[in-house]
């Protein structure tokens, strides 16, 4: 799927956990990830639905990004931060963007004696920042996976020793050393800067048809706050519509083999195909109550089928993964893409009504 025009794009992150990919592989027919240097990587079972959208194809630009990224890594190694991609390091990059700009300019000028303009510099800054954020996210996911594995081993060890969860010793041990849990704050770190960098890079190579952006509630709230700030107090307040689309039993605790069996179950495959087709119809005509009613019926049938697997995955109680459409008349690509805003302003100056392309989000929760 590398290079295919995407219908659904992950925004603004470039990597997810296996747990998140599992739910999105059921909720969506496919997902594309913005690519700077490296194509998106994932488990083998993800390859049919996961693709990359390269935004920078010019080799000189790519080499400049590699050189700047290498410089940051070397700086981190010298200062004893081989995890240059810790929150502290990424925060330093954010604070010192004016200095990083000169470093990137120097690298670019070595590749191109003509130098670059301000827009080119901002583009390279965004590319380097997102690459480092991607590396940070990957490392945090590795750490989280290790902590979960340690937690599981701890449970197995206590089971071998015959320690039941309701014994007093359990409480004492957890008080002294609480079970390790992955910290989920990393993906929201410097969120506004991630959003701006992602949109700036997408402006370089926009898909032929604007994709629906797949994201979280926190990202949408951050983006709306930023857009409202840009709009100021003039005009109507930006308040998008939110339409619940689907909810399915959570599958993240299902064993890998069982989950693959689910994906290859003919009944599940048929129901998913029907659901995906109707989902795309609702996205095209979200105001049509009949189309939404048909989608709801499809979701109900899918829920009933998946609930059997869900009970095996989480016998203690049903958790869910859900999808919601966020859109609105005032929410368009022209409000967020830098070059689109310039075109709209130019049209307004010469008395033309600017064409608007609706900006839609699919917000998932799990």
C-alpha cells in the first residue's frame, strides 16, 4: 500500500501499539501513515491494511533530514542521552528550534549551494521533529511492552508460589512495589507541535483526494483550540458535529493465534466488508439518517459475531473500542493547511469565493 492514495490517515502520530492496530484493523478497511524517512512497520498480519504516504521524495531533502537527525543523535550521545528521544531531549528541540534551524540550514546548504528559503527551512524542521517524535514513540512502546511482560511474569511467578490475589501478602507486595504499567502520556507530548509539523509536511505532497484523519479525542481538542486561536473572536464559534459510528468488543487481550483466526473467519470477513462499505457511505453523507440506520444494523450484527471472541479475550467484563465521526461546515482543510490558507486569502482579495474541502476526523477510543 506504499504510495496508494489514502482514504484514512493516522494523525498526527506515525506509529501505534499492536493493541491499537488490532482495533483499527476491525474498525477501518485500511490505514495509511505519513512517511518521512521510513515506511511504516508493523506485524505481518497488518500488511494488507497498513500503508505509507511518503511526503518527501526529493533525495536532496531526504539527505538533509538524515544529516540533521544524525547531528541530534551525536549530540545526545556526547551528552550521555543515547535516548536523545526522551521527553527532555524532545522538549529541548522544541525550545531551541531557532538554533536547530541554523543547523538544518547549514546541512542543506552543503547539499545545495543555492541555499533554501524560509519555507524550506520550516519544512525540514518539521520533518526532523516528526522523525525524532516517531523514534521516541517507538522506544516508549518497546518499554511499555517490556513492562507488560514483566507484569505477566510477576503474575505467573505468584501463581507458581500459590499466592492468590486476595491474600494479605498480595496487598503488602503491591504497596511496597506496585505492578508496573506503561505510561500513556508520551504520545500526547508536544501535541500541538506534532499537529503543526504533520500538517506542514502533508502540504508538500497532498493526496489527490483529501483523506479522513484517524485520531484521538485529545488530538481533535488540541487542533480545534489551535484553529479557534487563529480565527480569533470574529465570526461564528467553531463547534463541529460528532456522530457515533461503531462500537465493538475490545480484542487486545485475545491471543495472537485467536485474533488471526478471527480475521480469517469467513463470517467475520463478510460482516466486516459490509460494515466497511456502509461506513464509507456514512462518511460521504453523514446527514442522511437512512444511511446511518443501515450502518447501525451492520454494527449490531458485527458486535454479536465478535462478542464470542470478546468474551474469550476479556471474560471479566466487556470492554469496547469505538469510532466517532467529527466534522462541521466551518471545519475545512483550508483552515489548517498553510498553503491552502494563502490561496483562500488570495481568492478573497480578488473577490472569488474560495472552494472549501471538508475536514473530517474519525476519533477512536479503546
